[in-house]
C-alpha cells in the first residue's frame, strides 16, 4: 500500500453516489479531510473506524490495499495489474505522457515500451519534470526546484499537441507526426545549483528526443553500498562491517516531497464568508499533506512527523547515507546531479531510509 492512496480515497468518497445523495455522508468525508494529519497518525486503521465507513465500497478498497501484502486474485485483476493484460491491448496509435515526479512514471514508461514492442502502429512517449498534474501547469518549477523556462508545458502546448495527434490518426490529416522521433524526454540538471529569487534551486534541464525507451546505448554501472558510507564501484568484501540503524516506529522518518499524489487534506479558510465555505466545491481548498515533487530534505515545523530541532534527514541517526565521489562531467553540456542541497558540498547522495 502507498499511504497517499488513503488520502486519494477521500477525494473519490466526497464525489461518491452516497455523498451526492446524503449530505451527512459528505460532511463525514470532508471532516475527515479536515483532520487528515490526525487520521494518518492513528494507525493501525480498523474497519468501521475510519470516515470511509460511510462509503462502504471505498472502505473495502482501503482494506484490500491495507491487508493484502502478497500478490493475489485482488491484485491480479486487470484494473489493478494492467501489465499482465497488455496482450489484450488494441494495436492503435498511442501517446503515453507523464512526469519524473509522478508516482506512475515507471508504469507510464513501461506501458510505452511494451506497446512500442508489440504494436505496428506509431507509439509516442512524453516525459517531463512534472508531478502528477504538472504537465497541465504553465510553471517552470515543482515544489523546491526550478527546471528553467524550457520545462514549461501546460495547456498552451499540450492542447495543440493533442489536437495535432488526433487530427493525424482520427482524421488522417498528413501533418508529419509519424516522421518525428517517438520519444521526447526532459533531462533534468545543468543549472547553477543556486537558489533563485523565489528560494528554489536552479536545477535546469533541457528537452531531448530519442528513438526508443529504454535507451539502447545505456551503459549500466553497478554501485555498491559500503559500510563506511560510500557508494562505490568497488564491491565490498565479506569482512566489511554491516551498516545498521535503530528504527523507532513512534518517531519515523518523515516523507519530504517525492513521487506522491492525492494525499489531500482540507486547507483552512478562516477568512471566507460562511456562504462560500458552504458552497465552494471541496477541491478549491484541498492541499496535499506531503507536497508533490522535489523538496529540500530538511524537516520543517509544518511537515507531518517532523520534530524539533528539525534536522536534515541525512543527519538523523536512523538514516543511512551512501555517497559517491564527486561526478566530473566530460563536457559542460553534461549535468551535475544533486539530490540533497544543504551546507555540505554538492555531491550526489543516495539515502536509504524506512518509509
């Protein structure tokens, strides 16, 4: 179970048939979203004791997620495991689009790769530096990171692109779509690594076209976690000491951004007229308790699970950090990579932590 799906079920519940018929059902669900931070800390969840009880089929879905830890007939349904049923897919032109910070990024790219392999009709992949809904926004940033003006997409580009695609394959208008490279990806990195006027990291990036996915020229390089904290191309020997940490379930490592979506709560609206509070659709004041996208890995007072003195996650005793030597690009066009930008030297960092 991805815990953000707990929040997403409330989004579906407030739009359910039960909520449309019974105002009290709607109020129970919205009240749950008003107290989402408390709800997610009140585990273990128990049937009949969550606000989702007023929408029984969605509460059942929650506990199917929650209890079914092994692959069984529930997960094998075609609505849950698309990939197992790809052979049934129609051989029609398709576009698969998503973002690197979308929780479905791997599913999207796998879908494209599978269809490109099995189908004879043109298939296309588009991946940007976006969150789940980011391709619709005319923004160059996601959360704490700015990818530069080249990353901006949004409806002004998305809609004409879709119209041209459908014109080619539904109206048979010759517009050259099939002659273009099938894969378009945004490669993140290459910025100066400083913070801009809005306080976001200038990470930069650029668009690139490719002929296939995964890239045929990929060179896979193994890296090994070493007990002294290095991430090295040299494999450890049997006499290397293990790395360990003590995990306190009452004080878990908080999640700071990432590939999440739908972890919604209701944001307070203390200054709105009661009429608008009553009649505004609920999504107008929804926000996620775990912000989508890249985020500075330092605890903050408004982060669920964070506590004073609000350390960087890499400084916590229950986090293991493995770090490579500094990457040295062979040309200025190659991006430097950084995942943790604090006061330490900017070097790639891989953090292994409980979630």
